[in-house]
């Protein structure tokens, strides 16, 4: 692709993950562990896996998701096990179907452990940058007016870098 003024090609990846919260970290690790050359973007590298509000993992709904991630090889539960301050079984006065474990974690230690896990993972590159645009296929190609039929081929950062990627994953906060 010809480069527009002020932009430049910064590399090619199989997967680009935008956002490095819980979901972004898990998505990036899963892709890299499957052998895909992966890049994950965070606006600030010190905010990777940040838990700004309530530093707890588990509970009735989130606990179910954490167990599923754990069964699939995810890191959230493993790191929570290494960094928790206290744990509590919720709903213990009710029937066993609604019992739910919740752990309070040391949010800074959790963040450090998750960032370290990402940094040590083969096939995974971490990049500080704000992704400002999803790069779609050639606008000259005749497609139906429905944008859902367009293919994302990469991402562009606020500094003009563009990264080609076969697939892109936009990970919004909160699981």
C-alpha cells in the first residue's frame, strides 16, 4: 500500500488486539499461544491489566467467566491465585448452586504479574499507542453499502504508524 504523508508501515501481524485490560490480555495471550504473531496495544504500558475500581475477581457472574477462562488456559485465575489478599465464599447460606468464590487481589501486584506474563510470551509484542483508526479494505472496491461486509486489514495509531493484521480484536473494558 502507498503510504499517506505522515504515516508509515510499522510491521505485519496475524492478530492486532486493541486494549490491554482483562479481555485484551487474555485475547492476546490466547492468540500468541496458538502460534499467531500478535501485537497488543495499550495507551499506557503502566495501565496493562489495571483494576482502577474494585480489585476483586470472582463473584456470581464474573466468577463463572473466570472459571471458563481458566479451563481454556487463561491467565486471570492463575495470577489472581498468586496475588490475592483474601478470599470469601459468597452466598454460603444459600444452596450450593449459587455459592461463589470471590478474591480481593493486590491490584498493583496483579498488574505487574500480568504485564510480565505478556512480556515473556513468545509471538506477542506489546506496543504503547492509541489506535485511532481501523484500516478497511480498498475503498475503491465495489461493496454493498453495508460496512459490515468490509474487511479490516490493519490498524493505525495516533502517531501515524500502521500495522497490517490479518485479524483485529477490539477489547472493550469490563468482563
